[in-house]
C-alpha cells in the first residue's frame, strides 16, 4: 500500500531534542504509574551482518486484569527465519535490582549504565546474548509533559556498537543448553526508553524513525517523526558529533513518502539538508500476529501496532561558519503505524 505524502514541521515553540541528565544513561527502575493507559518499556534494536535484525522490548504495563504486568517480546530476523522470544509475567514474576541496574522478566535480563549494557534473552525458543556500548550520552526525543501529550521518549543509547551470539532452543528444533552458540558478530543499533500514561492510540498515530549505523565524517543523524491522532506533528532531529556536543535542530521540515524522506533544518548558523532513502525491507512485524489465545484476549484492549523495518542510506550537506561537509552512511529505518483496538465485539453487543 502506497504511503501518502506527509509533511512534518516543528515550530519554534515546540520542544526540541536535548541531552538529558546522566541519570537517564542507565536501565532505570520502572515508574509503576497507576494510570490505566500506563506502559513503560526499554527497546533495543541491533542490525548484524547480513541484515540480521534483533529487536527486544522489556515492558511493564497495566492490563485489564494484571496491573504492572511484565512482558518481554523479542524477535530475530535473518534471511531464512523469524524467531519470536516472548514471555509475560504478573507483578510477582519480574524484578528490578537497583544495585545492578538490572530488569529481569522471567529469564530475560537487561542491565547496565553508560556506556556498557548487557541484554540476555532466554526461553525454549532461543537464547540471545548481546553486549553493547552506547556511543553518546542519552538524548530526549520528547520530554515529560510535552504539549502534544506524546509518550516521553529517551534514546538512552543514541547509537551503540554490539557483539552478540545466539542458539536455537527445543521449541524451534535446537538442543537448548547443549546447543553450540552461533556468533552474531559485530552489530550496530540503539536503545530507547519510553513511558506513556495514556492509551497509545490516544496520543500517537504514526512514528517514523531513522538512526544512522555508519557514517563518513564524524556526524551521526538521528531522526524521529511523530504524529498524533489529531494530525499534530513533532520532529526530533539530532546530529551527534565526534568531538563535540550533539547538535539539536530546533526547526526542521521533513517531507516523508515511500520513496524517501527529504530534510531541511537549521540550528542557528548550522544548516542541514538532504535525503534518507530506504533500500531494503527487512520485515513487517505485527505483535498481535504472534500471540497465543490467552494473550490475544489480554491484548484485545490494546492498540494494533504495525512496524515496517528497513535499511537505507542518508546523504546530507551540513553548512556551518567553518565550511561545508558532506555526510553520508547507512541507516536503520522504521515506520510504525498505530490503530485503535478492535471494538467489533463491543459494537455487536450494542446492536443486539
């Protein structure tokens, strides 16, 4: 389905991305908000050689019948297979260790503080171990209490270098603990921390992301485009620099369509322009497609989230008082579309 043209513009009064305090540079204890729409998660995405993509979410959320429910959902995609690793537990089935800055849901763990982190996924489907280092301090994509009511989003690992391994479990034909580990090798990616207190479909309709994996000039772009159900827009555009603080572009215009994204932005005397072009689709992932019967019942009240993940290339021109630089490299892209919960059963009950 073709994606219609959308123009995202952030005005001067909207809050731009910014470097946040060192307290955000760690796996923090969940806030355990009491709101019915509360959900908080740490998301990790790593692309290894051969376009092998490993994604995980360590989540705490309020379900209709389980407050502060813990859920870990991970997916591994290579050219031959899709492996789903997921487990959910009620409040007494997950823990947080302040001393280790470690969140444990069932047998899955996420821990660390800037710059080093460790993620371990383990159930009967597969095991994954990933050690990763953040390139920079955390940056805020949106801030608490932002005027559009968007979730609070912090990129706690703006970009990260990773090394990993995995082995299949008996659920997918492996031998489990006696199976030999397979190297994932070196990878690159990022980590996000997201907190929402309203149902997702009430605050967000679409979320596009592009995070650079490689670059040629010591400049690393990070772009987030967010749109609310009322069509209000928020743009967060940050340029990480090798020898200085990140550059936050307080004014940015992004034209986004299926063929590519065109960007024009400025931050004082610095001007950035260019394109981000998708090259290859990796996967389209819909969580509800991978739930069992009981999980489907629990998730019926939640939004349907469709995530299209791609690799791409970026090419920018950066103009500053010191001169002009050409910036290019590989990028990991994602287009997330959020639909309201399926209320067909509720409509049927009302019609009787």
